[in-house]
C-alpha cells in the first residue's frame, strides 16, 4: 500500500516500508511497475541516458532533483548535482546558463521522474549508460554521482520518516483517535 502525502501544495506517493522492491524479478510476466500501475520502459530510459547531454531525474518522495550534465571541455568536466525543482524548462535552462554557461544550451535535455526508490535505481544499475559517459569525461565523475545518490537515499529515508511521523512538512489526512 502506498502512502499519499501532501507537501507544499504538491501530492507525493510514498513507497511501502515493509518489503524490498527487488523481490520480484523483472520479466515479461512481471514488468517493472510504478505506484500508479504504469510500466517503466527501461529501454526508453536507457535511450535517454545514452542521448541526453543534460538529464534531470525527479523522485516521488521529495522535491529535489538529480541533475547530470555530461558536457566537458578543457576548463570543466561533467557535473552532477542535487538541485531544487523549477516550474519550467526555461528556468532550468537559466540555471544551466548561470552554472554551466561556458557550454551554451544543451543539444539534448531530458527529464523524467523515477517512480521507485533510489535504492531500486541503484540496485538495478539503471544509470549504467550515464556512468559510462561520465567516466569518459572525468575520472572522479562516477564517484561524485555515487556520493550524490547516497545523499539522495538519505534524503528519501528522511522524507519517508517525516511522512510517517506527520511532521510539519506533511499534511495528515486523518487525525489520530483521542
């Protein structure tokens, strides 16, 4: 059962806490499903990871995003960062201009929301094509990506705990019986 919570006017779905998502092998009979029942097309995700100069991945339990910019030159290597959400793609282009202006506009910019946990993203090695591209641009780029994924895992765990505890960031739908 997925928990539905609201934070800052946005509704989020939280994954169940009592079973690992890796217990069912992905096959034709058991495709990888999101919490809304839609199948995650891993081939399409891999294509995006091979093609995108700049990729932003959103998550379902908290607003921060993982941004990966594979572009590099003699002055700057690839970049991975945890960034805040923006309202439009134009705002993200503005952010890129402020932080990576030496590269101009990306040729291929992609965004998707990963509907499972970050642990699931890591265990399935979904980002393998992006890792290969980052390694070509800088020896430390993959280590930086791993560090950020660990930070995001911690952030996700905190968000789940906050939702369960009913902290100020999350609006409760039902009040505890007195």
